[in-house]
C-alpha cells in the first residue's frame, strides 16, 4: 500500500501539475519537494486554506506562472483527506 506521502506525490503530479509534465518520462519526481512540504504542513496541523495558499505561492512565485487558486484549493482539500484517512 502506498504511503500518504506517495499518494500526495501522485496527486500533485497527476492533478495539480502546473507545468504540464504528467505523463512525461522522467518527471515522476518533479513535484517531490512540494509534496514533502505539504506533508510536513499536514503533520503540523495545516488546514485547506494554508495548503492552498502554499501551492498558489509555488505556482506564482517559484514557477512564475498564473495562479489557479480554485485548483489549489481542490488539491488542498484532497491532500487533507489523504492525511486524515
């Protein structure tokens, strides 16, 4: 059974994927650092809003892309469900 961190990694790659690398060979670890940060945030009791804000910040500040807050909020809700399961 995959760990919660592995499930978060897979979710970020398959559904968050702001740079569109899902399905590209060799891109499986592209978002690992963000998945690990989200995982740590969850362990520290982060809520959906703070996780979504972190993801939006990654997209806009680190990747210099247009933010997608609605996508980030949906993904944040999903990672919180993973953490609670």
